[in-house]
C-alpha cells in the first residue's frame, strides 16, 4: 500500500494469494512489494517470482534457469488470472531445483523455514 495515498496495488494482493497456494503445497515464500511490483521469494531454492503489470494484464514472471550459472537466462510468465496453473508450474520448478540442489525432493518442494513478509 502506498502510505501517502492510501491506494493499494493489486500486485501485493496477488503475490500473497500465490504464497497461500504455494504454502498448501508445502512451499514457504516471502513477499516484498514496492511501487506496483511484488516479489514472491522462494529463497531455499533461489527462486524469485515477480508479480507485475504486463502487456496483457497482471502476470507472474520467473526465471527458469538456475541463476547461479553462467549463460543466457530464460524467463516465463503466467497470467495472475490463472493462479492455480502458476502455482503448479512454480511448485514443479521448486521441486526440480530442490532435487538438483539437495539431492532429494521432500513434501511439496521439501522446504519450510517459516513464513514472513
């Protein structure tokens, strides 16, 4: 929310909704928001998901690559109106990254470290 105007941006609300969907899959995420963009951070696997206004409306956008490696990064997006689809795709990527990083996949993505904003 912008304190000066009292206007709330949809990005934060949509990011919190995504965090709830991911939480039901056992994935912990933190929210950061500022100036009309919100970030859903799934730090245990190094994944950041932006909630932003795009050419076709509100969307979630994230990097498919392991961003610690060199090379060209590939991004994808999913409309916020397809919340369940976005949550499924992000959860699948979290599981892949968790398996790659830690050698095992747990419940959900196998990582709950406490929730926060």
